C-alpha cells in the first residue's frame, strides 16, 4: 500500500483512479455477445457459458428438486444467520413504503403520487470463488415488498454446472420466481432480449465485475433499465488517533478480498496511523485463505495523509466511495460533511461487513465514483412513481386562465383550447 503525504488537489484525480479494463475492447466484447444472443438465443448462451465458465449445460433453469436438494446442504447455523439478515433487511426496506398524500395545489386542483411495482425484474448474483448469496437477500426482499410479480435470478454455474447451495437457499427463502445457471455478459444479454428459456425483464439489478457492469450499461442503451453502475468493490476509511488500527486493517482486508480489482484507501491525518494499520494488515493477511487476491488488490490501493480530517473528508467526497468508514472522533457529528458515498459506517464498531450482510441497509451500491450521482438500491428502485391529478369544476375555473395565458405564449393553441372549451361550457351552465 503506497503512502502519499499531503498530496495537493491537482494530484487528487490521479489518486482517485480505479483499476479499469480498456473501454473500447470491453464494449466491443459486450456488443458481439449481445448481438449473438439476440440472434441465436439459448444456443449462444450455451456457447458463452462453455467458453467463460468451462461447463456445458443442457437446461439452464434450476428445477424445484435442485432447490430442495441444495437447501438440505446448507447448515442450520447458516440458515439461521440468513434469516436474521433477512428480518433486518425486511424491516429497513419495509419502512421505505410511501403512503400517497393528496395535495390541493389550488382550490379544486388535487395532485398526488402512487407507486406501481415493476412487473418483471432480473437480479444478477455473482458466483465464482465468492458466491454472494447475501445479494439475493438485498435484491429479492425489496422486490417482494415492492410487489414485483416476476423475479428472475441469474448466477454463474460452477465447474459441475451447479449454483452454490446458499444462493439457491436464499432464493427459496425470499420468493425468487425463476433461477437460471448463467453468468457474465451472456446473462445480462439474455435478460435484455429474452430467449427460448429465459424471460425478458424490464430492469436488471445486481453487482458484478467490469464486464457485467459494461453489459448492464449496454442493456440500458437498448431500453432496459438498470439499478446503477456497480462494479468492483471499494472502501475508503477515514481514521484519526481515536481509531483502532486492527479494526481499520480488518475492514480494508474485508474489501480487498472481494477481488484483485477491488480498491481500498486509507485516509488519515497521521503517518503513525498508516504505520500501525500497515503492520496490522501484514499480520492479519497471513491467515486469510484469499491472501493472494488480497495482495493483488492492495497493489491498487493506497494510504493518504492530510494535514487534518477536514481535508480527508474533502478527498473522500471527491473520490465518492462505495463504502465509507468514519473511524474518527465525534464521527456522528461529521456526517453532514459527507456529500458523496454509497453507504457510511460511523464509529469504530460499525464494520463494513455489517452492511454487507445483516444490519438492514442495502449493499448494492454505486462504485467507480458514481456515488456522486447515484443512490444505492432501495425500495424505490423496484417501483415506478405515477403522478395523478384531478381538477373539479372549481379547479379548472381557478387554474384555467393561467394555463390559457401560458399556452398562448408558447403558441400552442390546441393546449389553450382544451381549457377554453371547458371554461365556456361552465360559463354557459
């Protein structure tokens, strides 16, 4: 982890860079796969599953028998832990339900807004060496609360053509409608167009690597909504003398183990803290099964030392981290200064892992600086908001003249006439 002492603002852009795949090559790969799957459906999905996942699958759809068998393989302790997380996620997201409120903007003019669930959604669950069954909870639970009728889950198969049992168990618990053994770009393309087997969806959710993120962004160009650009995981920790270096090191390592393209950043006002944290990292990483992955991620990570915490927070807002930990004195009193972050963890005991699994907040968050303009997934992500208005006879008489004047000024006579006809009939009884 390379350390930078008091970097000036001109250096911040370079220090905020994430590891990326060349965009031109990435986008071309996405387009080729999308075009192939649009033309050839399941046949092409099977081809790319064989190429990228190294397995040939005759039937992508997971059967009820497979789900039941997988559920038996999950320990009771894990099932209980998943249930605890599910309960908290349900509580937090259920609190986000809106009650429609009618507003009388002018006497006789009533306006309000109501939510309508997106009918069919797709959720992408990363598999591989870190099967994220927790993401099933984060996406399927708010989808069910919102009222989505069809929840289609895609996750990459292992070398035996199976999805991790914990993913299937979580899907069963949360009421996922259909599950398919496909991953990567081909999964996003299949959800975008629909195939002989896989339904077309209206919106795609879920994190993934840069290929999955690029595929989701391309799907958006084709008219399919997405939750947000969610690529490789990242964490920024702001720490001062009140932090516990062992805690900070453990948090940085927890995100570094996601993948070698993950990024973790320590920002502090003390070189001594950097030394203590780096030492703790060296000690803790030796016992990690994913040590090799962690070390590769740390090569793309850094420590920044600023003159004060105020400047540290300013850099954090510039970086716009997916996850932000405030391991500083009076952390709660500093939260008004935080402008750009996916999710914030306050104080020494608020480990990022809590948000990843079970505190109740959603862990599907914007990465790569998108926290400057995107929010994390919430109940709102699964609904459309429709506005309604009702004008009584009194309402059109009160508001009508203003509409007529505005329509005439824009030279839209038919708009004006839609009001004038009503006003004349009311005048004539």
